[in-house]
C-alpha cells in the first residue's frame, strides 16, 4: 500500500496542526470572548496592520482567483482551501502572530511552500503559484525544509 506524499501529506498535516492549535486554545481556558459589538472580530473587513484583524480568507481566495471553502472556523484560526488551475491552496488566518508562527514552525517540518503575512499564511504548490497573491497582498515566501532541513525565506521588497 502506497503511503501519502506531496500535497496530500501536506494537507493532512495542515489539518492535524490546525486541530492541535484549536485544542491548545481550549486547553488554555477556551476562546477569548468576542469584542463588544462584533461577534466575530476575525471575520471583519481585511486590514493588513498588526493591530487589526488579519486579511480575510475571502480576500486571500479572491487574490488567488477562487472561492475559499471554510474547513475550520474557530476563535484561534480560520482555515479554508480552494483549487485553481495553478493547484491546491490552503489559507489560514490566526488570532495572533505567535499562533501563526507556532503553526508554521510545525508545518515546515513537512516541507512545502508558504506565503506568510501578518496573522495569515497560504500553502501552495510552488513559489510561482503563490506569486499572484504575493503581488496583491505582500508577505514573505517561506519554504519548509522537510525532515531536518532548514527553511528558506524570501521577503517581499
């Protein structure tokens, strides 16, 4: 029996890590209460600044030319995915940059290519497939080292 590899393994790892972050959040006292007047502050209008909400999954998907199918919708993170002619993409938004970095550190152990911004990350099939979203939203391309290799970073100019 052939074991999964490539995008299948990467997507499976992303799902497992997403669940781990959600479980960790609940183990640490559960989700923080929503801000007054906004039941879902992470779903508000996009803002690239660190003090505002992260870029929305819808805006990330629009930059890719697709519509995100939401897989996880939790206080700590939102995860969605879509497929275009360039391949399959996973988009995540996080409640903090610390949670984004923790997820990314774990995910990069499996290899892959990531476009990383303020409290968001997109996993794509290649650097060139991530170029259109990088041109629109900015961010830095990071490549996971995979099983002990170091990662590469390519920051936006």
